[in-house]
């Protein structure tokens, strides 16, 4: 006599759980890598926006004092000048400040980098 039983056997359930575990093991590292890539892209975008603000600041100081244009020494100066709304936080390392880039002589070059270093 065959009984008409409904449901899954223990073996079938274990196989499904193993398959889900394998898929999760593949997907989670990929997701973590994508998340890190997105943070790095956001940091680079912040740096480029601050660099543009530096160029505008340099132009404004050149117009106000011909021949003596200068870059802002910090992000707070750019915020005060109204060139950026708020000082961005680096999404990669959580650093709260971007610092101006300098050349070998210590002169400001107009770029800005996350305080945690280049990404």
C-alpha cells in the first residue's frame, strides 16, 4: 500500500540548504568587494569636487588680489567661502577631513586627499 504523503524528505531539505550555503559563500565576498569599490568611488568623487572648489577659490583670490592667488589651506575655508556645503567625510576610513595636496616644496597644489591617504 502506497500512502500519498505530502512534503519533503530530510535528504531533500539538506540538499537545498547546502545549495543555498554554497550560493551565499559565493555572493557575500562579491557583495563586500562591490561595497568597498563604491566607497572608494565616493571618496574619489569628494576629492574631485574639492579640487574643483579649490580652483574656484584660487580664481576668486586671483581676481580680488591680482598676482597673489592662493589655494585654501583647509576644507573649512572652502565651506566659509560658500564653495562647498559641508565638509565631506571619507567613506573609506571615516576620516573627517580632507587635506590639501602639496608639492615637494610644501606649496599647495590645489588637490585634496582624504586624511587616511590615497584610495
